C-alpha cells in the first residue's frame, strides 16, 4: 500500500467518524407559543398498523397515544394517520393543544408494536412566550446557532427580479439581497434560483446567529413593491450542548399504564418502545461508511495480490530466458560455456 492509498484510507475513515456532520443527523426542533396548538407531521413508510406517540424515554408513563385506529385522542394529545400518497410514505400527524412550558422536551412518533418500533420520527419541542410568536398558533421549525440554514421561497410566481429582505421590507436597509441574476450574495446572505428544482428560489443564511431570528420576505419583483412574495419566520436558538448523546428509550413494559383512547389497543408484555440503532439518520450513514471501508480494503488486498502474482510470473519467465541465451551464444565462447555449466552443476 503506497502513500496515496494510506492518505485515501485515512480520509475515508475521518469522514465516517462520529465527529463530522456526515453521520449525525440534523435534529428536528420546533418552537410553539404558550397556549397555542402544535401539529407535527411524522413522515414514515407504510409499514405496521399500530401508531404511537410518546415523550422523553417512552416509558409507560411517557406514552401519550397508542392505537390501531386512524384517529385517536387522549386529553390534549391526538393523532391522525394519512395514507393518501403513491410513493409508499404515509403521514402520522400528532397534535398538542394548549401548549404549556411543561410540554417542552423530546418526542417520538411512529409505527410498530414489536420489541423495537418498526419506523419512527424523533423531534424536540420548545415552548416560548416570545412576542415574535404572537399571531402564530402553531409550531415553527427552529434552527441552531452556528448552522447554515436554507429556506425555499415557495408559493411564489417566477419573475426575473428576485429579493430577500427582513421585517416588513418597507425600508432600503431591510433588503438583504436583491438581484436580476440567478444567484447573488451579500455577506452571510445568499439568494439563488435553481431552474427545474421543486421551489425554484432558495435563501441561505450562513453561520446563523440568534440575531437572525425574525420575520422575512422573499420573492420576485422589487423588494419595496413585490409582484409575488412569501412571508415566513426564522427562529435561531441557542443549544449549549448540540452534540449530546441521544439517550436510549426505556425497555420497560409500557402496557402498565397506557392513556385511554376511543379505541386503545391492548399491549402485550413484549410490546415495548425501545430505540433500535438510530435508523432515522444515524445507522444508515454509518453502515454506508463501513461498507466503503470494507470495499476499499478488499480493493487494496486484490491489488497487492495482483502485484505479487505479476512479480512472481516475471521472475519465473526471467529464469526461463537463460537457456535461450545460452543456445544463441557462439560455441567459441568457452568461458561463458564453462560458467553456465558450472552454474548448472
């Protein structure tokens, strides 16, 4: 293995390590106002018939809903399963009404009734009394300070002039980017039109800070007199420990106390909610990296075997050349004849 192979292997190993963002999945964090109603759509494949919604470690007391019905409700919590897609993906919509500060925490929703959930979706909820959330009754996806964030300028009608601004866009200083081209950048802010993409126009804020929290507008036309635009809110939150490990869900039997729904199902002792290897964003990238390392090692081994075999064949063929050289020598060359013969003896 030469130095190039070693460098490539080290680089591949670094990419597969847990210290990079290539393996760890981006966390889903949502912020809602006190007293509001938050709805989360859990996108999961069409497998299993038992739907669950739980909090924290999903112990018996943490299970909010578990049912075989399409719809279920337990106090302030409800769920509805929708299977209208043709791409093999369904939506389990879970709702929390009259949000309170105590609703903040980690949640999981999904399908399955075996020892390990078949499919699930993890997310975090934060509840705030920030004035920015006034007038908004639902959840807003939140970004972590220091990340690069991208938002689509959806539901807009294409125009040649494009803009991205903050607040009400009534003043020139509110305009972050404005351009007639397909891409423009100003400091940490970028606007880009991607022809053929789903939404067309996309906005990016690099190294987001808490000061980026606010209301924004994007669209086509002039920023101060837009032809078509979208309004949205960005919330950037502080996370003192963004890389904290995700604690495994408890393997305790949740059948002891399950919230009653209109048609709750009876849970067997083995019907427990535990976390498998983090399938949603952790296991598969790691498996791909491990597979790449294995393939690389096999390629190196095969290369070494090929080099060894080639050298062996070359040495064998070189040995066979000497009799031919001997026959082509002149009979008068008695010195070479005696040397060759002595070599054979």
